[in-house]
């Protein structure tokens, strides 16, 4: 019997409000081969985008410093 892998746990920013909006979610447990899966929180069944872990780090740092 082949067990279906568990769905990844998606994480949203702690700055995101309960009403949604323009939010991204990422799945830290699903990082494989240096790729970070991200998705639109409003469309959880929609497609995911995989970005490099280095690119994700640059993106998060830019958000923290306000340069985006």
C-alpha cells in the first residue's frame, strides 16, 4: 500500500490580517533541492511557484528593510 504524502503546512506572515488581502504563503517543510514553494493565500488550491532559497532570502530581507 502506498501512503499519500501529507500536504505541506503553509505559513503566512504574522503581519497578515484575518481579512486576507495580498498575502503569500510559503511551505518551509516542503523545501526540496533549494527551492521554496510559495502560493497566493487567496487561492490555496491554485498553482505554486518555486523560488530558489537564496532568492527567497533576498525577498524577505528586502521586505524587512523596506526596500520593496
